[in-house]
């Protein structure tokens, strides 16, 4: 799954679809295979609120109630941070757009959740559901895959960048002027990163938090805010 952080991302990524729902454990602690007692990951049965049918995840049972509004869908927004070198000097601003799907999908991540877990995914980012690409002074591009999810009991969102690369930005399709950017192959280096935020459980449904990037080889780091909102 590639998530691009970018100021030049294509607007055509709204149809990033979630994967088929899993058929593992239910959210009330009953394993559909016949075993019970251990609460499974996520919840395969969304409920509907009374305000026009906003889907929410009902974790229920020993985990407590879910937020009033905590729904799957496409979340899109922006982020920014100052890229710093190993001495702490600012190299330039890294900024752009961020978009990802959140979906009810027990098969997307192999996680067992219990009532004692401080963070347990209810909605996950399915593979291939989003794009994330960032520019620094239009000279460097930062591109990464992302995995993670949202805990609808607490509103906590976490995601981890995987296979992050940076280097010279190029068009993903030189014949299409509207094609999104990508990092030229071979890249100049790799990086790790995290997104950590909070969903307030209200409408409009938003997630706000912090994007934290770390590039080990050259000691680069970048920390700053991000905000995404669920599309209608």
C-alpha cells in the first residue's frame, strides 16, 4: 500500500476502495469458528446512528461503547513539518496532502484485541487504499506505504510508515500532466515515520495529530501536524 504525502497528488484517488470484510471473530468475543473467550480484531457488524445513517463501529461488550460517530470511509487532508538535519538545522519545509481509507476489515491486520488493550484497531487502512507524497522545496520527494488503524472506543489513531523512500521527484506517468508524483528509481535513501492522532467522535469526522519522520542514514527528522476529514 502506498500512501503519498503531496502537494501535487492526483484528485482521482477518491475511489480507493476498502477490501472485503473478514469473517473471523465478532466484536462481542465470540469466534465464528466456534471458539470463544478471546475478543477478535475489529468488528464485522457496523451499526447505524440515528442522524441520517452514519456508520459507526460498535465494539460493545467488555471493551465499552464506541464513539457516537466513528465511521469507515476515505479520509483526506494536509500535513506540514520542517525537515531538519542531524545538527538540528532546518533544511526546508515538507508539506503536502495525505489520504487513506479506513475500513472494517478483520483480515487486513493480524491482531488479537482484548478488553485490557489500551489501543485496539476497529477500522484499518486496507492495502493500496491511499496515497502520500511530500515535497521539500520541490527538489526532494518523500514517499511511503502506511499501515495502521483507528480505535473507535477511544478515538486514538495510529499508523506506521513502511518502505519509505526519498529522492528526486518525477511524474508517475510522463504522458499524463495530471499524474501524481513519485520518487525516481533508484531512490536516494529510506526513512521511517508515524502518524498519531485523535478522532473526536463528532461530525464532521476528522483526525488530527502529528506526523513524525526519521531518516537514519543522514540524521534527518521532521515533526509537524496533520489533519484529515472523512469525505462525504
